[in-house]
C-alpha cells in the first residue's frame, strides 16, 4: 500500500505523495487515474515530494489531472511548505520545482507566504509562438478577438480583463485559448474583473485541469498584469471561487509574494 495525503489550497486540491524515503515513479497514466474523481482519489494535481539538494528542503514534482507534468503550482507549494515546516519545526523552507526555486515562510494563522520570484514578460520565455507586446495583444477564440496579457510565473498564463468574470465564459472560452496556436506549451487562462484598485475577481481555466476553485500562479500572473496595465496597485487581494489570496508584487526586487492557507483534509492509502 502507498500512503498519501489529500490537501487543498482554497479548494485547489491535491493528492500528495512523500517519496523522500521510498522512491515513487509515477507514470502520466497513473497520475491521471489517481486524479479521477470517480474512479480514483480525485484532485486537480498530483504532487510527489522528494529530497532536495544544496540547501533545498524538498523537490516538488507536479502532475495535472490529465497526467501532464507541469512546472509550478503556487497552492501546492503552500501545502508542501506547511508539511515541511510542521515536520521540522521551521518557519521557512525552500522548495525546488521545474519552474524554479520557491522560498516559503509561515505567515501565521495557518497561512503560508511563497516567494514566487520575478514574473517574466518576454514573449519567448512565456512562451508565445511569435513576438508580440505581452502587455496587450489579440487572441482569437470562439469567433472573437480577446485582448490579452501574457505572463510566466514559472508556468504560462494568459490574462483576460473582462466586464464580468462571473459570466461563465471561463467554461467556453478557456479550453479554446488553452490550446490556441499562440501558446506552444498550452496555457492557463484567467478571466478578471477589477472590483477596486486593490481587489480583483478572478476565475481560471487551468491547463490540463479545467476550471478550478483557485490557482496560485494564476493569481500572481493576474496581479502582475493588472499592475502593469495600471488597473491595480502592487498589493492586491485576488478573489477566487475558493477564497481570497493576497498578492504583493514587491518593488524592491520585482518578486511576487503570495499569501494564503494550506489545509490537510485526510490521510489514506492506495493499493498497487
């Protein structure tokens, strides 16, 4: 039997495996089966924790629900950081991901702050298929043109500022833009409405997972895109379907700090 933890960050849920003492090699088909909400445990992402090296407390491998391995996941980083901090009695840990290293600190009240590093706006590093102004460019979907912003926060994001994020376009337009030819690695799609200069409403279509209750990297991308457009300041609350994340795009070094909760739901075991 293989032990696992079921965790979530504002409803963005994970099956977490600890492979630090017992190696676990997951194939994409296995991750997809585990994530299945009817025939498996059910989750948005499957996470595997391994030993870190060179001052890194742990390495985090991330599979989306469709079995594809991805670079980063902010909500999962908070969950893994919470486990590591509670285990070691530390207030700060470092986690490596395919999208880069993350520094995580205890923010009190059950919250964790993750330093997501500096956002990337260069078209070739998002990546996009061709050169554009990533602050404002057109994306074709559903027979229409959407004005978009592109940001990488260790993984690619397409941010759409819309009149009403509640309209349901996330279900229809999200999957179309995810696989638009402009995004060679596919893309996460955020639909955003400004409630005030310090408060934004966001819904998200996650690459390989569909509509989720929260997306940490997406919230970071939205905060950076909104500040860059002059829609919001550098400190904002991002209101997601599952709750609110506080994001600060720090001026001193351009790093994005994401603060929110991490919750352990239950422990279980999977048969081979």
